[in-house]
């Protein structure tokens, strides 16, 4: 992640880590708790795991919630309002590294620059991003970042990554006999070491996809460059195939910068029916809104859900052929 190992907090899931962090941050960094007059900024692009914990922590502390809105016409955050939404009152901005619904990779660095200019912290949900890109905390401008290794071929646990000096200023609720040291201060109870062994194996697997030689970080960066090229090529093929289906679907994933994750609304069939029909073709194209309640609402599709196509490092051309044939048959 480009972080400091002493700033890595292990947890059960990104949701759990974000909930714990939101409550601890609301108690204040360096002793200044959130309260009336303070503001917390969330976005309409985010998975609910990076929305609801912040809203609830803000409400409990008397702070106000402000929103960065999603523009369905670009499938990206509307940053024209950035300076109005992120102000001297802002204590924290919570934003996705990438949307698990649309794939959109918003301009986190720009949002972080504004947040830092007004003295606010930036919390990045990198769960979806980490599945498709190498993470660099400094490049993102993230003060705090969560990810879940199950999105990168590992087991389901999660990590919060931050500057240890920042973590030192946060005082989570913890048991009396447990250590006050960072990062252990944030890790409630005994860690699942068997899962962490799986995380190491997954990271080594990822590094193994990169060029030999160099540090593990360098091999991971190279692996992600290769994965990106592979996924981008396949995404181009899928998009071409979707265009050929004409008005049988509306494709919502249109942002300039995005992962190979394509969210669409079928126009002639119900998404849930299409999902089941595609299973019969041995294709997993799940239907729903994928806990991305806010972006799904903002898209205002008028349907109860849509279909999500996800490509990964291991997806191949034959699978793309089968996907496009299946979609043609079902939609
Ligand atoms: C963008 C994003 N954030 C958060 C989560 C929640 O992760 P976890 O299940 O580890 O809480 C997900 C899971 O799909 C996700 O895609």
C-alpha cells in the first residue's frame, strides 16, 4: 500500500474497521471530539460501508453530514461543488478509491488536496480499487485507507492502513489489559492468524504475476501494470459487445477513469431474471445494487436493480466470448 507496517490494523471486514474507526474518530484526534458546527463529508458514489458508519457517527456527535454528489451523466462525482462542500468546518472526508457498482475511480487526490487545505482527514475505501490497482497512500492523499484481501484473491479479513503517528492520536475503546501500542490498540481480541497467513500467500501470488527480480513491492507494481493492460483490453471487448446489443441495455459505467466493472440495466428483461438465465449459461453476472445504495439511487434507473459484469486478472478471451453470447441470448 506504500504504507508503514506499524500503521496496519487488521480486522474482520472493511465494514467493521470503518465502523470502529468512525466511532473512535468522533471522540476526537488529539482530544477534540466532533460536535455541532463540525461537518463530515460522504459521497454519493460510495458503498454503504463508507457512508453509513460516518453518518451514524456524525449524528451521534451532533456533527453535520455533507455530500459530494454523483452525476449520472459522467458516472463520476461532481467536483464543481468541492470547495463549497469541503470547508473549514470539515473534520473528515470519506471517499471511495473506486466504486464497486460503477467502477468509477474518482479524483481522490484532488479531493484530498482540498480536504488537507482545510485541515480535514481523508478516509479512502480502497476495497474495490485494491482488486484492480496498486495502492499508494501518498499518491491518493489518504490519511486512512481500508481494504479487504478477499478482493485480491485472499481470505475475507481486512486492513486499515494509516500513518502510525496519526493512529497515536486516536483513542478507541479497548479492554483494560490489552496493549495501548499502535497498531494493536485498534485490534480487538486475538487476530485470525490463519487468515493472515492466507493474506501473505495472496500478496505473494500477486507479486508472482509481476516480472522477476526487484523487491516484492516492485513485483506487485509490475503485476498490476500487466493486470491493468489485460483487464483494459478485455473491458474494451466487452464494451464493444455491449454496444452491439443496442437498446437492449443501458450501460452506466462510463467514467473516464474506471476499473473493468460494468453496471448495466437491461431494458427488455428483469435484471434478476437475466441473472438466473445467465447462470444456466455458466455465467455469473449478479443482479442487484451491491450495497451501493446511494449511487444506485442517484442513477434513478427506475428498476429494482441492475446487472454487474466483473472482469479480473484471471478472466480470458474465451470467457468474454461466452459472456457476450450469453448476454445476446438472455437480454
Ligand atoms: C467498495 C466496497 N467497500 C466496502 C465493502 C465491504 O467490504 P467488507 O465486506 O470487507 O466489509 C465492499 C464489499 O463488496 C466494497 O466493494
